[in-house]
C-alpha cells in the first residue's frame, strides 16, 4: 500500500492531513521563515544552508 506522500507525488487522491505530510508542511513553513530576506546573511551563506536541505542526488547546485 502506498503512503499518502507517494499517492500525492503520483498525482493520485491522498489524505492531506497525514502525519508525514503535516510534518513536512511544518518544516517547509519553518524553512520559508528562516530564509526570508534581511536576516543578515550573505548570499553564499544562504546557499550553503540551502545545500544542506537539498538532496544531493538530484544534481541541483545553488552556488
């Protein structure tokens, strides 16, 4: 049986208030607050922090 996250990513119907999805939603909101402009960080420091949250196997490079 697929998890609700797997169903969501597959474009299927899913239960949005699933515990895993809720945790990820709260984490995303926290990260958005953390990365708002004017927190006194340089662009390089922000990119370093973001790199820590982006899975390396996706090949994304932020700086």
